[in-house]
C-alpha cells in the first residue's frame, strides 16, 4: 500500500510540474466558484481552509474574499498535529512548518462550530478517497470535527482509485475546476 501511495504521489508531482501557474490560477478560480455556489458553503459561519503552497489549489484570493463575511480558520502545524487559528489578514501570517504561511491570530478550539472544511490533497477519487502528503495531519484532525469535508483538487489530480487504509479519512465531497466529482449520497 505504501508503495502505491508513493508512486501516485510521484505521478501527480510530475503532472503538477508540467502545468503553468497561470493555468492553475484560472482553474483555482473556477473551482472556488463551484464551492461558493454550494448552499452548505453559503450557510456556513465557520470555514476551515488552508493557505496554499504553490503546488496546491490556490486559496489566497478565496480566503481574502471571505474573511469579512465568514470566520475563516487556517491550520498551524504543531508537532504531529494541526491547531486552528482565526485568519485576520495577510499582515498576520508568518512562515511556519514546510514553508507554509500560517496565521498568528487567536487559537480556535471550538471544534463543534466548524461547519465546513476545504481539504487539500495530492489525489482524490470518485468515492471521496484522499491521498495526502503522507504526514496524516488531516486524518488526525478531521475526526475531532463534525464538519462537512470537501476535498479540493485540480482535474489532473483525480485518480481512478486512491489507495486507502482504515485510518485514511474519506471526504463528504470532492470538487475540481470542472465541478463536483463526488458528493456523499
């Protein structure tokens, strides 16, 4: 199983490397247009997102656009876990683990109030299975929440089948720039 995951991560990394950043920017905008039309998003008060790395679906504009209308949370890497902090603006970000810009805002511990989570991943499939980077951060965080979890990825990150182990968390929905790949029945 580990070898399958490793091979899939390598394959997706090669595909990402062949993409132009301008194309990824356009695709990210299209993807978030789908998210913003979702009634669950429109009704959500507290949304956990992530502050994207260059090879992930680009979230910076989305986070900035919604920070005044919703409580936007971003994760901060603390050892083997993620803690959540309120996003207050770009001026309150600092470089953290893995060169991820992380918020310095207020620590957020009211997990029950998180309505929606936008989850990055290396690859997803049409059953909601997710392949992350291999550290298990989201696999440990998501069981603490009672949120609706949406995997976000580009079309080229969709795989016919993502290798899954019992601890791997499935998504409630998966969206790409082309639309909804999977929505839990």
